[in-house]
C-alpha cells in the first residue's frame, strides 16, 4: 500500500471512532489500527526523509576505479610430493 491508501484507511478508522456507535471491542480494534497506521506513516516519512538527504550528499560522489594492491599470486604452494595429513 502506498501512503495515500494508508491515509485513507486511517481516515476511515477515525470516522468509525467518531460515531461512537461501535461496541467496545470494535472501538479497541479501530484504535489499534489507527495507532499502527500512525507508526507506519511516521516510519515512511522518516525513511523517505533520510534517504533523500543521503542521496543529496552522494550526488557529487561517483564510483571510481582504484588500483588493487592485493597480490593474489603470492600464496605459498605445497610441494607436490609431500603427503596430505587428514584428521582422524
């Protein structure tokens, strides 16, 4: 669901709560739904804001090729005629 749909469901729950005609068990469920939607919407706002700020700071930064200083062919080889010891 996107933000607009979540806000629409929250508005529906608010309307149900405003009537006062719901039984206590239903009222409790609508309140839980409203609190959950508030938390989700707040989380969406926080992550959207954080990711947009992060992308602004990274706009100038690009990937660049760096020379490798790790030498892969320097491992010492075991002599071919020595036996391999296996655990027992």
